[in-house]
C-alpha cells in the first residue's frame, strides 16, 4: 500500500538546490561521533536516516518478463545457487511500497533505460504505459539512458511533458497522456547549437531540512549504440568531467551530499545478485567501464547508482581520495531493487562515509510470490485491451510448422530462421555483417501452421511472433576474431555448458560438425568449421550479429561478450517480423529451414 504521508520532492514541488550524501545499507554506514549512539535524543536530532530505493534498465517490462529474462540467481548458504522468478511492475510497485513503510524520509531513483527496447504492451504505445506506471509507483527522479533516445530527443521531451504522439495521436478517447511526474536528468547531453543541456542536469530532493542532490548522466558512447536520427543535434560528454562540473555547482549552492545516477555499468565476477562484490577487497568483484568512472568522479559525490549492463552488484570502490564509495546496479526489468540508507548529518549537511563489512546485499529480489499492486494490474489490463487488435495482425506466412522450443534436435528450424532474420537485419546496419548466432533459450515457442484464431492456417500473427521472442533483446553487432568465434562455438559444450550444452542456432553459411561422442570443447570439430565454404581464419575479423543477451556474455559465452566495435540495432522481434514480411506471402509462404547447418555425431 502507499504510505499515508505523501513523500516530498515530486517534480512540481522541488527546486534545483540543496543536497545530501548517501551511504548504502549493508555496505556503508555513517560514522557517528563518539557517544552519539548512546545519546539517542542527540543522535535523533542531528542525524536523520534517509531511505534511497533505486533500480535501472526497466525497459518497459510491465508484465513479468518470461523465461531466463525473468529470473535472478541467488547464492545459497550451502554453496549452491537458486533461480528465482522475479519482476513485473505489479510486484515492483508492491515491493517498493512495502519497503517504504516506516521510512517517512524516502526517495526513489532510477539510472536510465526505463523505456526503449520494450515489450509489446509498452513499446506499441511509445512507452506511455511505462511512464504512467512509474508515476503510480512514485518514482522521484531518473537519469536518461541510451534507449531514452531511441525515438529522438523530441519524443523524450513528449514523454516528460505529456501530450499525444505526433503521428499516432492519443490512444484513448477522452484521455490525454500527461507525461512523467518525475524529472529526467541528462547533465552530459547538450544541444550542439546552444551547448546547453537538453534536460535538467541535476535535481534535489528535500524534506524537513534534509536535502539529497542527484546528478544524472548517460554513457558518453550513446551515439555509437543509438541510431543517428535518435541523437541528431545532440552532443554527449565525458561522464566524469560532467559529474564533477555539476557537483562543484551544487557544492557552491551548499549541497554537500550528492548521488550520481550513471547509465553505465560493469560486469560482476558472479551472476548471483547477492554475491560479495568486495571479496577479497573493495571493488574487486566488478570490472568494466564503471570502475574507472567510479575511481575518477570527485569525492564530492558520495555514491553511484548505475545501470546499462543489466547486471547486479553492490560494491565499494574508492573515490580519488581513497575514501570508500558505494556503486550499485539492480539488474534489469524490475527484477531487483536496491535499498540504501543515507544517514544525513544536519550539522554538516553531509554523510560521513566509512567502509564496513557487508553482512547482506543491498539488492533485493522483486519476488512474484508477494501480492500484486491492484492499480498496476488495472493499468496492464487497460493497455492490453488496446493492444489486442495489433496482436492479431499478420506478419508473415509459413508452409509448415517451424519447431523452436519443441524441436527434438539441438538445431531447430525456427532457431535457424531467427538467426537468418538477425543477419538480414544486421546487414541493413552494416553490410560487413557475415554471420549471426541465436541462443536456444531465447526461442520460447514454436510457429505452428494451424491457425490459433481466425487468421487462417499458415498465417503468423504479431502475437504469435511475440510469443517466440518476448524478451525485448536488441540485435547487436560486434567484431570478433576468428579465434574468438571458434572459442564461442566451443563454449557451447564446455565450461559451464559442458554438462548441459547450449547449442547456438547459426545463420545460413556457417557449418560445422559437433561430435557428441567426445567431451568438452573437443566436441566441436575445429577443422570442420566453415563460413560460406571457407575455413575460419583465426587472425581475421568477422562482424557477428547476436542478441543483446549473448553480446553481454550470457549463457556462458564469454567470447561473444568480448567483441569490439559494438553496434545496437532494433529489437529482435522486429527483425523477425521484418524478415517474415519480406520473405513470405500467402501464395509463397516461407518453408522451414532444413536445420542441417550443424552435423551432429552421436
């Protein structure tokens, strides 16, 4: 339920001044003066705990994400791991509302990519449903992410301010989209002509004399992973320099406590959300761009809430002065939220930071065993009703069943078709793209020839295609050496995949032999690997297409996560639908691929 007291700091009532520093519960604590804890009345008058709830990379996942995209891994006391179903805005809202109970000083923040690459329910309506949901769950502030620019800065401005879509109009009679009831921060995104930030660079939460300042930035490399049209007329600046600039401005205004919302992230050493990121020493459990950013940002900033990599971590990384500072990320799709305690010193207007051993993780699972938030259930139902006509639209035609999830062989006709579709999409972005790989776990259903409704036999509807690829992954491109490509193929049957192989679905032209009578990496017959008839050159560079899950090294494919020169395309569902539409018709339906690209020896 909602707190009985309306939380302060909403967009319409807040000014851009003041600040407060943060300490993360379970990892950082305020160092109170000697005797303060013994004199409760003194401590309670001078020190005030402020709760910071945060999440990132929601990507319009209003309904619980399906399959592995809707699970988190949890370390157990006996050394094993456990998969937990998580996410869905009905549960996220309930989790946040429950967490706020007993915390009259509470602020909720996000670190970008709340929208973009969204499932049908949100993406179909330009993510208006997600903005409405964020309003209802009382989000206070967010930074922008790269996906906030997918449809350009003007569309981002509409999502913030409200109004009907310029082309699609309003979706419901008598109802006008009201926009976000929270500020989007984009300190390092400026207009090329004026040099001014396109959105507010910072924002301040205030309540009864307590102030918490927030600076929001997205990754400087956003133009490299967003379409040129989406970032037209914009300039993206260095994250460290920008945060330092506005931290100094806030400091001059009397803001002594600052939180940076940074849409850039890292790669944790473990896939479990509750692993000890500071074992054996501070910050050693995470790598990637966020480490250098955290080490470089001014000590005036007291904590970083991060995102972009869709990973979970709560790490202490020293600031430039050597002082410990918390850096967190709450996975993606609303599966986790981070609960942070900020102990505010009213005398200094600051938080005293000190490192302590973390007994528990700062991240918490948004479980699906808890009650659903009724207002979110109603919101989902309302938009689902509007989406129904779109879900039934025809996107292509097939001549027979295309087994995917139900395939009896490691290589499936539908898996091959999806790989072909992703390669076709990749070539529109970069003609040098030569091969695509699709993870088998991402193929969630089959395409069945028999009609499921009134559409007719052989017709593939939008809803049916969506059931096959519901994850809202993007089609990513990366440069891999021939050696890395061969290593990736070997990782299908070795390392974490040795006991339960994960056979990648290859696009047309990639062929090889898989000898299951052998063990580990030897199952891949290296000298059998061919691309368009030619042997793979270990020293050559290949432009490889894959979904964003694989591009992040998912499913044990570390070699795929090591690609260079990344480029992010459209979502994988769009790639599949475009391919079906372009290559089939009622009179010339597409035939199932033969699924003979991998020769399997048993």
